[in-house]
C-alpha cells in the first residue's frame, strides 16, 4: 500500500511569498543580464580591518531617487581556515523600526543561534593579511596563507580561492536580495465619492509584487507578519563543481538534483522548514522533519562547503551549467558550474565557507563549529525493537522473553505514546502499565533498556500536574498576543514547552529525576518525537509563524531550531537524573538542526513498508552523515503498511548497516517481531542481527572516530575516493567507518544479485566465503535472500566479537576475534576503540585505543591512547579480556603445513586452508592468549 503524501498540506514555492519573490528576482536578473544595475555596494571608506575581521557597510539602493539602506557586514577569517560572512540590517540592529498590529515581537533580526549550535572554531586567524585596491580588497588566510577572499566593492561580491583557483563565489549572479524593513504605506484613494467611506489602498512600488509582504494565507491560516517582508537571498556558485551534497532532510539522491524543472529535475527548490510530513513521497525536494543548511560541493580532488547559520524557513535552488563555452576555462574537459541560490524568510545572512580540499577537511571544519557526533552508550548501537505500541507491561516482558527464547539479540524495547494515561507524558496508564518498575527491572536482568516517548505538547487538562506547572511558571510558547499558545496534538488541546527558555530546561530536568513522580530508572531512556513542532491544527501542521518564544522572538525566526532545543532539554534532563551519576544520555529525535548530532540519534520518520522506501533510506542516511549527523536510521520494515516477508527480511539485512538500527511500525499494522515471521525468514533475520552484533567493536570504533573528527559512520563513495569521478553519484553502497567493509544491501524486489562498484585495484573478498574480486569496476555478487552483499577490502584488520549474546551489555567482557584482510602486498592495518560503553570516564583516559598492524609476517598491537587519570583503573577492569582467535584472509601459500605461530616467548596453534574455487586461502590462529589492552607481537 503506498499512499502519496498529503502534498497539499505543505507549500510549494509558488505558494510561499518569499520563495516566489526570490525566484522572480533571479529570473529578472537573468533576463536583464549585463544591463542590470546590481543595487548592493560596499562603501570602501566604511571598511576597517582589525584582528582578521573586515567590517564595513553594504549600501543597498532602493529606488530611482537613490535612497539607500545600510547593511553592516562583518567578514571573519578564522584560525581553523574557515571564513564567515555576516550581513545584518542597521535599522533593525538599532531597533529603529515599528511593528504592525501592536506586536510585542523583537525588532532585531534573530541573532541568538550561535549559543545553540556553535561550540567552537570561532577563534580569529592570527596570520590573515589584507591588501586593498580601489575596487576590491584581498585577504590571504588559512593554512600557509593558501586561501584568499577577494571582496569586490561594486557590485558587492566575494570570490574564495584556494591555491589561486576560485572555488566559491558569493553574489556572482547578483542575486543578493536583502528585504529591508519598510513601513506599510497606505494612501487615501483620490477619487473618493461623497458619502462613501474612506478606503485605504496600498502603495505598490513599481515593479515589486507586494501581495505577500504584509500578510499571507495558506490552508485557511493567516500569518500576520508584523515585521513585513524581511527575507534574504544570496547566490553561491561553485565553479567547476558538478556535484553538491547535504542540506538534509529530503527523500532523494545523495547528489542533489537541479531544481528549476526539466526532465529528471525537481520543480521546486530544496526546502528546509521542519515539518511533520505525513506519508512522504520519494525523490522530492520537499521539506521533511529536520534541516541542516550545510552543503558540500565536490569535483575531482576538491571539496568545499558552505553552512548558512539561519534557522528560519529556507529554500535552495540548484542549477548546473556546462562551462564549455567559457573562454577563460583552461579547457580541461567540459566543466560544470553548480550554481546555488539560497533564500531564508528572516534572520541574517551568516554564511561559513570551508575550502577543503578533501571531504574530510570540510566535514571536520564544519564539526569544529557545530560539534561532533555524540559517542553514544554502546547499547544504543545494538538493535532497537519498537512498535506503536507494546500494549502492557506484560506484553513488553513477553516480547523480551520471546526474543531471548529465539536467541535474537536486541538491546532496547520501546514504548510509544499509548503507555501514558491519556497522552499525559510523565504518567503511566495504570490499567496497562501498572508496574513500570517491575518491567524495567525485568529488562535489566538481560542488561536491556527501555525507551519511552515524551513529546513537547503538554495536555491541557486540569488534573495534570505537568500542565499546571507549565502554566503557573509560564514556560509555554506564546501566541502573537503574548498569551499561552494552545493547539491540537495527540492529547487533544495542548500547550507547548518553550525550550528556548532556560527556566523551562530547569523545570524539564526536575520531571526526569529518579526521585520524581515519573518512574524513571537508569535503564530508561527517551524518544523525542513531534518536535518540529507538529501541531495538527496549525499551518503546515506546525505553529503559526507569528507565535512568540522566550525573548519575544517570533516562531518564524527560530522554527528550524525548535526541535534541537527540545532535544537539548531532554538530553540535559537525562544527564541530571541523579546527582553524581554521569551516564551518557540516549535521546532519539525526529526534528533536528545543525548541532543536534551532539545530543543523540535521529531517524527518518514515517516511511512506508515498500521497496522504494527501503531504497531511499541509504541516500538519506548517507546525506545526514556528510552533513555532520551520522547517528541516523530509518524505521526497519517501514512505518506504514505491512511488509511482505521478503521485504522485511531485506530490510533487516539493510538495517544492520544503519548507524541507528530500530524496527518500528504504525499502530494499525500487524505485529512483526522477527520471531513471528517464521522460517526461513526468522533464521535469516537472526543471522543478520548477529552479524551486526559481532561487528559491534568495529561499529563502536567508527562511532568513536565520528565523535572526534566528524567522519561519517557509513561513508559514501566520493568521501573515500574523492578522485574517482565514476563514483561521485553512487549512494546505494558504502563503507563502514575505516574498516574497509564495503556493503551494498539488496533493496529491490526479487533481486538475486547486485552489481557492486569496486573503486580501486586493491583485492576485495566476500565477507562470508572469501571469494576474491581483484580489480576495479562493477562486479556482480550473488545475493539470494539469505545473502548480504558485503566485501572486505584488502589491507584492513576488523575487530569482532563472535559469541552470540542477548544484548551488548552481556558482551562487554567477551573476547575478540581479529580478521586480518591481507592486501595485495600482504599487509593490513586496523583500529579498535573500547571503553566502558556508558560513562564519560573516557574523557579522563578510561579507554583502549589500539592500532593493529600486519607487516612482514608479524601482527603487532600498539597503543594509540593518551593516558589520563582513569586509564590504569579502566585497564585493570579489562585485564582478562583477550583475543580468542585471529582469522587471516588471503593467507600466503607458504603457510601451508604451518601449525604454530610465535606469541612473545610462547606459541599458539594455527590452521591453514588453501585457496578453492576462487575463494582465498585463509588461516586461523586459536587462543593466542593476548590481552586486548596490551602491546604484543605475533610472528607467523
Ligand atoms: C510519529 C512518529 O514519526 C512515529 O514514529 C510514532 O509512532 C507516532 N508519531 C506516534 O507517536
């Protein structure tokens, strides 16, 4: 069953005033071409250079009589090598404007995003230099002064260069369009007849369509726009770049498509306006639940990026133009310029520019600003069993027992909204969940956890202490008149907590204390849903834009940040559940913004039990990863509808590669816990789950990596092979961390094989039977229903744990298996990161980080850790955890007949198995008796 999205509930560009205005502006600019006078110029005498910052004023000429508006600009050159361009409006900075409708909203443009999103990387450069001419100024900055920003005064524009090449251009097409504040001019109709009432008409400046400036109605709701038009637009061109990625969340390809129509292109710009999109459609630029306005542009051997720090509704047009006719191009092939055009409804132009040159450099620089991905508790990367709803506490225990009985590993069982009494969060329905404590204790026996949902809407009813406190303390979002806002969601009439308010966070924390009325426990964690926010009777299923938040900021100004602030409040609340207990919180969020990656996981919302939704998940997760939020997943099995058995099976075989791995289903669907589906499916799914669990050491190591430098957990082709143009658009296969594991799960109905693209001339082995693939290009891999297409690239060492258990917690002290996958030259390298999987002690050195290397016939384990206060104490707890076996794939022929290897002064047994039918030779070392935390050497 596939039902199309209720698209009509959400605006298309031509239904959004400012979106239409910016597109019209772009079209006019293109039509006028070189005859056009661009109305923005920097006044050179306003420019100052101090501490690596250029400050000055852009003057916008607003009419034929030469009237101007002043737009202060600050360009900062940062020590990290990033540059930041901020453009504001002087009149509004000074509060020198009037709002209509007696609005009490703030007069400034929203300028408080930074504390929510930016955590570092703002130190100003110590070495940037400026040199000015009459018409422009040039700043040299970045590593070894390799970067340059050339700011042209009239018209205003900036070219960013690396090693002398222009990589990013601002206002190249002259689409900078800053809608300045203006009073609404009303004039008396001249030909008023006697006896008639005076009518007022609006004065329309020539050539401008004012119809959506002062008021806009959509779906029966009217936005009163007390500040009038205030949107901003800017074109950003990437010369010579033919791929752009990022700006999640959309259901479409990783490499973004063009958006101005035509065959295979989107009709609308990519929209970012966090929304509860019910039954969303595939291959679309329409908005979804979260937004990250960070884009990477990529061409052979070069990646650059931009991040627009703005949390209002935003749209991005993408067009690609062949540069073949450009006489200035150096003629190396036909180049493409990707031309993007960004527009936001309100706020500032505040754009960061990252000049790479590698994808890793760009992701790292972006992460330095917004933070790296949370290192989650280890259980959180196991399997999560969810549905709407497990109906009683007995039901939960029953599912738990059956998973154990069928030896299906899982870590977390989830409760959706029905566990509450009448959708009052922080309560348990006494009839169905009479013993939450007993349920939590039951789960804890297998080291399993419970996640319960808590949404931001608070039921408006008199007998509910939570809403009473919210009202009394005035911690809710307000309507445009300053009264508490009331809307409709699951509980019926509700208020919304305003997590922009610090007092709301303090209060929220109090609700989660172990000592509070809500039965909380160390193995209870939280799911934040509906935090776009979803408001069933609101415009586009969210809040009216003229609602007011803490500090009297309009909802319009902060909308895309709303989800993050709620997620943050819950994260803070879990951190503070008990004094002295510092465990890493786990909070899943549906809505997100740049920075949300520090707080937990996200998932792609309400997908469907269909093959196209299964296929769509990987591009979405990959895109989230390169936009800095890799702890991502999709509902396994599909949320709406009942998956056929083979679809469900293929979905589990895919889901084991989602960084966040959860099965979930709508309340109207049939039960589908893996043990219910029956054999052979249950067996196949169980084997897939065991594969995830046995590779957990590799996954956790990849999560660790993401947490220190922002590298995605599953990585698209272009990220790992930035020179291989043939792979830049590939988004259905990926690498897992730095393990060399290359997966291409089956996502099409009835497929019995997949074609996997091998990017280099290294040798690759099938994960399961060591079948060899030894040259570059597309390879066919057989993939009947019980087979997952997964290859190991030569040259890596993959850590595993091979003893099947019920949960990650029970595997904590299990021994390791090391899989040495030899390269063509007979070498391999790999890393392992281990810690206690729950606390923050790793910050004080309580972890193990090893580098394994196989070279010249010997395997060594070397310490990569930095010693801290808690290192020794932690290592003691790991003393008895060792390596139980070592598998060497591609073992040399010379080892035939060899039965032992040297381990220090002792030895261990080894078996060698010869090559057979294209399957590589391999060897097995049994019980080498080396500890995982020690330095050692094994000689083969
Ligand atoms: C919407 C969420 O996307 C879905 O996962 C959840 O089951 C329902 N809300 C009910 O809470």
